[in-house]
């Protein structure tokens, strides 16, 4: 009877502290990787928003240049050419 009980005790595996440590380490690693992925996604979204804002600003500037009256644009170009050639426009 005593021998049988000892055999039963040997069969039941006790949780090892090393195994628990490895499991906790794995869980910590998984959580950290997930956090890193979330951070990367947030950085990518921020970069995208900055790019979109820059595109919008550039488009508005371009539209302002296009919508500017042609007289002003012509005068600007003439003045620029005059400055390049170093003689004033009459």
C-alpha cells in the first residue's frame, strides 16, 4: 500500500520554477513585441498624416499661384528677367 502511494506521488508532476520562469519570460516578450508593433504603426500613421498635411499645403500654394491674376504673374516674371539681365524695365 505504501509502495503504491509512493508510485502515485512520483507520477504526478510538480510545477517546476524554471518552467514558470520561462513562461513568464515568453509572456513578457510577446507583450513587448505587441507594444513595439503598436508603436511602429503609430509612428507610420504620424508620418502619413504629416505627408498629407504637406501635400495639402503645397497644393494650396500651387492653387494660389495658378489663381493669381495673370498680370501679376507676368509682371513678376518680367521683373525677374530684368533682375537676371541687370537692366531695369522701361
